[in-house]
C-alpha cells in the first residue's frame, strides 16, 4: 500500500510539474488553427507568432503552425498586441551612406511616434563632408503599411564644402547647431513582431554656426554661416 501510495504521489507531482511549464502539443494547418483554436485569418496574417487563450502559435511555413499550451496565462493581451500591429519598442541599426557610416537607436513610443539618437559621418564625393551627433524624432502618418515616416533631427555637427576656387577660398567648414529634416521607410523583414529590418532614409542636414576658411597658408577669419548638405543612407538593424 505504501508503494502504491508513493507511486500515486509521484504521478500527481509529475502532472503538476507538467502543468507549470509549456507543453508542445501539435502541429496543425491554418484551417485547423481557426476551427480548433479560434485564431482568425487577420490574426494569422499579422504575425507568425501569436498567443491566445492559453496557447502560443508559431508559423512553421507551408501552412503549418506549431501549437504550444501555456499554463497560467490566457495570452489574450499578447494576441491583441500582435494582431493590432504594435511595433517593437527598441530599434538598433547601423547606417551605410556615401563613403561613410553611422549608428542609430530608436525608441518606439507608439505606432505614430518614435524618438532616438544618431551619430554619423557622410562624405558626398567632393561636394560635402558632413558629421553629426543628433537627437531624433519620427512621425508615422499610417500610410504605406505604417512604414513611411517624416523625421526631424536636432544636434551638433559640421559641414565642409568647396569654396569659390579663388586664391583665398579653397574650402571651408561650418560648425554649429545641426537641424535635419528627413523622410524614410522602416521596413520589417518577416511577419514576426521582432526581428531584422531595413531603413532607407533621405535627409538634408542644415548647420547654423561658424564658417571657417582654410587655404594652403593656414586658417582664415571666421564668420557666421548657414550651410546644408544631402544624405542618402540605408540602415540595417534589429528590433526587439
């Protein structure tokens, strides 16, 4: 009797442990996902990972989904977030531009706004030489799948430009406050909410500051100046 009782206790313990961890159940088709678990077509299209009513659903490809039972959580809030198209909070990327590069971080406040920071160097042939350290802001109006944005950056930087090619003016640099309007597209790769993304970005840095001339014989006198350049960049990064 003692041995039988111990076996029963062991079976109950195993059962309770099994309930406390995720259990991988079955692999089903997309149609079964709807008929058996109530996952709608819109939810399936929004993401390849969902949580709903105590189950998680991960898309395996070719119309197959892996269903996992999650104990102690209905998962409905995660499902609503995924199906509503909520963007990840953190977007980290490296920038490639004309003979230069940079790094960017964006924090997604909501589906309409993000803020962040940017540091870069851009050499545009023999016309402009630009660097900047800036705070960034972006607005997503909800067009083109909510990937298009209009941005504005504020910070410090410098733009070097060719001079007038006279005896005195060879080239000059303007250093000061750097304001930058920008347009771009932040494009996720895959249907999973987190993961890799590509971000083409077009911007026009405008600097307000001290203009300093340089020639073969040394520095010339400085004066206030407003200068601008052009930057076409592509960011490659990861969102989580």
